[in-house]
C-alpha cells in the first residue's frame, strides 16, 4: 500500500497505487491440505469424536476454499462424505430390523440431524453463497436429509418395517399399552414428514389400521357397554385421537382420521344408540348425557335423527297422557311438566336449536289433538282449579307462572272453541258464585288469552266482567232507592247479577216454585230494573242462585250457604218435619234429576241437615226426608252448595254439543260468506277457502254435509253442467 | 223400594217430634241470584241486518248494551245502528218495513 512517500516538499505529488509486483500465490497443495483438514473433521463429527481443530478454523478453511472457487469441489466432496456416512449407518440398521429397530433408527436420525447441523455450521459460507446461487443444489441440511431418505428407500424392506412399526406402536397405544414411547413415535413421524415419506406409505397404512381397529371396537363396545358408557367412551376416543393427531401426526391427517373414527364409532351405530338410549336419557333427564349424545351426533351430521327421536319421544309421551282416561286429572299437569322438561333438554343439551323448537311444536300439536275435545276441556278445567278461591300454593307470581306454562299447552290446542266454551262456563261459575280467588288474576288471564288469540276470542269473556261490574252499580242503586226498600219486607238481602244474553253460557231454565218472599223480591227487582232500562226483559236463572239461610237446630242456630234449590227444599220444612220425596217434588216443582241431586247434597253429603229414610246411598222416589234437629257442627257457617260448582255429566255434554252446533253455524256462515262474494266456485277451491277461515278442525266429510245442507236449503246449487262447481243463489 | 215406607214409621230415628216450637226453622238471609236480560223484541231478528236482536248488529262488536234495540212509533224494532244507517241513507224518514213515517218511540211510551 503506498502512503505518503519521500516527504520532500514540491509540487503536489500524486498518490499512486501500483499493482503488486508479484501475484500472491497459494501454497502448492492448498486445496488438498485444506480439504483433508475438513474431511478429517467431518469424519470426526460423524464418528462423534473430538474434532482436532477449532470450528473457527474450520469455518475459515471452508470459506477459503470457496473463495478460491473450490466451492463445487467442496460441495461434491461433502455429499460424498455424507453419503458414505448414511450408507454406513443405515446399512448397519438394515441388517437388524428387529424389535429395537425403531428406537435405533430414531437415535440414528437424531444423531444424523445433529451432525448435519454441526457440519452445516462449518460449511455455512458454502451454504449461503454457492448453494444459494445454484438453484439445482439442495442446502446442506436438506442434502443430508435427502441422502438419508434415499438410503432408507434403497434399503430393502426398511421403509415398510418403519411405517408398519409406527402403525403398530400407535395401535398398541390405542389398546392402552403404557410402554409406548411417544417421543420415538413423535420424532420418527416428524422424520417421515421431513423426508417426505409420510404420505407415501405411512398415512395410508395408518388410516387403514385405524379403520379396522375402530370398526371392531365400535361393534364390540356397542355390544358390551350401555349406551351411556359407550358415548362416554366415544367422546374419550375422539378426544384422544384429536390430541394424538395434534401432537404427533400431520395436521392434514386430522380430517380423514376423525372422519374414520366418527364413522366407525358413531355413524354406523347411530340408530342403535338413539334407539336404545335416547328415551331413557330424556325420561331420567340425563342432561349431561343428552348433551354428549347431541354433540356426538351433531359431529356426524345426525342432529336430524336426534330431532326425530325427540319428536317421537314427545309424541309417544304426550299421546299417552292425552289418551289415558284413567289419569285424566293429571293430564294437563303431565303435559306442562313434559313440555318444561323438553324445553330444558333443548336449551341445555341441544343448543336451543330453532329447528328443534318448530318440530317439537308439531309433535305436541299432533299428540294433543289426538283427542278432539278432551285436552281443551281439561286445560280449561286446570285453569279453573288454579283461579278458584281456596287454591293453595303460591302467591300471584306463582299463579302467573302456572298460567304461562298452561298457556303453552293451550297454544297447541286446535279446537280453541271447545276451550272457550268450557272456560266460559267455569268462569261464569267462579264469578257468579263468588268463587274466584282474585279478579286481578282473572283479568290478567284474560289478557293473556287476548294477546294469544286476539280480542275476538276474549270479547265475550270481557263482557262477562263488564256485566259483573254493571251489576254492582245496579245493586247499589237498588239498595239506595227508598221506594224500593219500602217494598221489601222480609229482612232479606238480594243481590242480582244482571247478565247480558250472549256473553254468558246459556243455562237451561230449571223451574222451581220459589217461596213467597223470593217471588216478592223478584217482582220488586224486576220493576226496578225495567224502569231503569226500557225495552228489555229479564229472565231469572235459578240454577246458579245462592242463598245464605239461617237454620234453627235443637242445639244451635247455623248459617248455611246453599243453592237456590236447596233453599227451596229447606223452606218446606218451616211447615213440616218430615216429607216424602213426592211431597217435595210436588211442592218445589223442581225436575227429578235436579231434585235428586239437591236432596242428595242435603242428606248424604258432609253436612246432613236432612235425614233420609231408608239410609241408602241413592235418592229414590220412595224415600222420606226429615229435618235433622239434632244437627250439630263446630262451625257457625256451613257451605253445602258445592254441587253447584261441580260439573254434571249433562252440563259437560251440553257444553260440548253446543260447541259442535256452533261450529256448524260457523261453517254454514263461512260457506255462504265465501259463495256470496265469489258467486261460483269449484268444490276444491271452496273447501280450501273454508279451511282458511275456520279456526277449528273439521273433517272434509263434515264439510260436505254442510254444503249438501246448504244446497237443500237453496243457498247454493250445483252447476248444471259440472257437478263439481257450486253457484250461489241470491 | 217396597219396604221403605214401613221402615220410616218404625225407625223415626233422630227426629223427635212434638217438643220443638213450630216457629220458623229456616229463614233466608241473603239471596244472590242472576237474571239475564235481553231486548224485549221477541225472539225475532232485526229487519235490517237479519241478525237476532240478542246478537250483534253488524256495526257493533258486542251484543247487549253495544247493540241497542229501538222501536219506532209504528212498533217495529231495529238495532239502533241499523235503523240510523238506514235513515241516513234515505231521503224520506220511513220505517223500512211498513213505510210509515219513522219516529223513535220514547222510553215512557214503550212501557206497557
């Protein structure tokens, strides 16, 4: 290097760099000695011996060779060394493909990788320059792996031994063998992945083995275990396989693997699982197991099957409740409980699936309407029992809950008119006999029906409440009217509920010869009412009349709460002590059936104020009834009007019949309405129009009858040219 | 039952006769009853809407107070809503049945 030279002062000297005079020369055998050094070191590394040189020195040596354009030479020699090493190592191994083969191979593989890393460090310069610049060459590490791979492929049977050995290990592990060394497994699988041998043999063989293993296990366990345990087992298996796959296998194997396991353990046995286990689980509300069942079925696309199973369960159960006449009184409660249980199951176990809800609705509707009228009637009765005074259990909130849950059942009922009829009848009794526990609760119930079915449904029911309120005002006016009060002489109080015809259930008129005082009062009220409301008339309804009667017995005086008919009978005893049935019948004018009921309640019930002779359990026309002077009771006030609350068979039948009659009218009206606007319509179109207008179920054959009847009454005619077409006759 | 008459006389049972006073044994203190009202227009239907008087006029939602029935001086009765509508659609105020001049009958006149 030329720096500042002679140092003489003069004109500025130019600095000049001269080339070397002699080209520097490498030592003569530079390449050979350097490589020999490297080669020795490589061999030492491969032999796991101490390397005589420092790595720094070796790195420099490799770098030097590369810098002197010997990179190709070095790479080739390196390849040769590696190949020799791999051949040696694997050659030894291929002789011994016995039990220790896998662990030895794993060890060799680990060593080989470590050695390669060391060697790559030494030849890093080569790796980063020459190798990188030549696309066709593999990096040193990859080259080492490739050689390893090629050698495995070359060695006879080695590859097969390797993959089947691994598959065998996994199979052993599946059978619960604890001694399986996961580390070896993991590292060998990784080796296969690195060497690109994974999908060639191993994966296929592995999946094949998996399939046969689980096919057998599925069949076996299905036989041995209860469904409950089987599902637990499946869940565990799936978890294990999932975890195994994550830990050892290639991520790409996951989906085929899981599919096989699901297929063999679940899909094949789905029907049997559901068949054997499902109903039992729901019966016993095994939520955890149901959740597991659903999750597993969902995995294999079997959620539809679960849904069907659930619906069948509901159909079966609900159908049983609905058709079981022996436990009729439990029906509604049973249905409510069933619905609550199923809701819980769907919410907690089946992800609250929307499709489940809609199918369940169908299932419930199907089974509840297996019986046309019973459920509607019983739901009405159920609510009646809850709203009646004296119903124990819970306050307002509780009642609300009960009503809400029964409303769910109500929703499923297709014959809502039957419900309405029975509900109305019961409501009337509650209101008129003062048996309602709370008017607020009554009104809130009506409110619920209103939101559920619209105001048309509740119009009349609301009208009933209106009547009760109006009556209160009327009676207040009646009591405060001086002119009226002056006419009332018997010291009795009268309260009349004035009902609007049309709102209330119709009560068949039951005649009775009322005692004079009652007739007087009736007369006075009649006049009073008609003077206030012109153009009207009043019909007295005796059947739900209620009296408080003072009765003098030998030991004490009692107040009895009795029906009007009971009163009429009791009043007879002011003039007699003992009367025959015939006497009573003649004097009261009450029709036999009602009279028998009345006498029965007075002489054979809990409170016996009449003594019947003979003492049989039935009332016969030949019996006599005597006033029971000796009557005693701990309470002062006694209720014996329960017969009014009870529903008689006739009453029940009447209600049902009225509903059916009403339906006929509605069908007739619908047909006429439709035909009036359409004038001409084919049979099928007419039928479908009718169905869209009616709110209750009816058989097509019944519809036909109504159409026939309308033709007879000349509302319609069949078209002369086509009997399938009807014309409206104006 | 044939034997029951005999039994009655033999076994008078718990009914001692004679000693108690003949005064009222049973007295009614309170009577709670019901009466249903309807329009005093027979079981007929309204001549205009052909619905029964006890039912609804087509204009009304509820029967009863919401569907009042009125009489004309000619003694023909209609739902109030029906006759009002009829009269408002006509130039002459006549009863649709007898064609006499229509006049509402007052409440007092209605009392018979």
